[in-house]
């Protein structure tokens, strides 16, 4: 089977969409499928589309209803093949993208829609009632990092790692603001923010906010393959996103690395983290501060829950299962093969 994956983001700072598409493409190929990755942000995008016309794939798969859905819909009509869309986050939670006429057209015409978890699926069907009969939940997979042997954790500081590209939806300013009182109380606290800039105005605001705060460190863009070393030295991994379209890759990766996670209580995080068993959810800024304090004081609890989280994600969110479910869905969307009988 030949599948074309339409990826809106392949260049610039790492983001979840890029990580997901690359992982899915790799495991589809490992299962014997031919995969053509169409980078919609690349200068040679038109050449990639011409290549599809010259050798049409069996179906098209778009990752984002607004950024990839319309062009995928157009190409599917041109090629006469089915297409599906994966909802990835802002196409459901950002009103400007969610309510755009092109988003609605792409979703309504798609042969199938996928999302990463059941809570997001409920929101999606409430928002887009016409997709209810074709919406399929396919949980994300996760691949643990190989950790360098030299990676060491220090005992004189408590490092909170916040892996997030710098853009408003990630709530980095919120995390700094609400952890500041705890940082004043506990001088060992450190907040490391790992991610490149996706919004210049927001990045400048974060840089101003972090200036003069010795406990906050902006690490900038970290190549994805090097993130394992950062997870290894972190004491706690934080998510402060205003919304998540499903299971955040950074949380899955941290849990797979047996790192304790503390995440904002939003649907995408709520479906992944079982509070007190595989991680912790916080409701507001005060809750974030209080729970962080409690976790700093209880390393045994952190380690116990982190081990449970690792076991949970490695058994429930394997990339092979993700690929198997996608392949099964792809086959269900293709026309039945001709019997070859006499006419």
C-alpha cells in the first residue's frame, strides 16, 4: 500500500506534529508500506504534488484539518483517491482555525477522521457533528530515547523540564509566574525551558520575563534526538499548555523515560495521565505551585509513580500498535479489490 502523508510542518523548531508524522511514517515503512511525505512548508512543495499526480498513492493522510486538510482534499479529488485527516490540536481548539470554512469543508469531505484520545473525540463530535460516524480514535505511540551513559542528575538542585516551543498556547509565561513564589522559597528549584521560537512576539515576552530570574533557563531549540539527555537529568517534567489535541509527545516521552510528569488539567492531558497513578494534574496556578512543592519533598513518590507511568505507556502506546491501527483503517477506506470474474 502506498500512502502520502501531508505534513504542514517539517522545518523550524521541533513541535509535536513533526514528531508524530516522522514516527508514523517510519513505522508504516517498517510494516512494508510505501510512504511519501509531503512537506507543505517546503520550497519544493509543488514538485512533491506533481510527483503524486505522476504516480498516485492509494490514499492521502493529512495531519491538521486547517493547515493540511484543504490541500489534501483538493489533491484527493484530483487523484480520485480517499483521504483522511488527523486532528492534532489547534484545528479543534483555536476558534480561528476550527471555524474556518476550509476546515469544515476538508473535514466534511474526508473519508475518515482520526484523533488521539476519547475525550478529544467527544469534543470533536460536539464541534463537528457531521464527522461523528467517521471519527476513529488511534492513540499515539511513543519511542523511548537512548540515554547517554554520561548523563548525571545533581543533588543540589531540583530541575523542572518544560519541553515546549515558544508560542502562547504552551503557557510558558503562566508556568514562570506561578512557580516564582516557590522558587523564592526553595532556592534549589530550576525551570529549564526547551524549545525554539514559533512566535517572535511571545518569545520576546518570555525573554523579558525570564531576564533576572536565575532559576529560569531558556535552552532554545534542542534537536529531538538529544532530548533524551535532558529528560535523564530532569527531576520533574512539566506541561503548561492551554490545550492539547491529544497525548502530548513530550509527556509520553517523559513517561517512557520513567520521569514524573505534572500537567495542566486539560482534556488531552486528562486522557493520558491518571492523577496520582501515572502522573499529576493541576487545576490552576496555586495548584501548580502546591503540587510542585509536595513532589519536591517526596522523591520516593515521584519514583514510584514514574515507574508506573513508564510501564503504562510502553504497554498501551507502542508505535507498532499505532501503525497497526492506522494500516487497518487505511485498508477499510480503500475500494474492495475486483473479483476478476467474467462479466
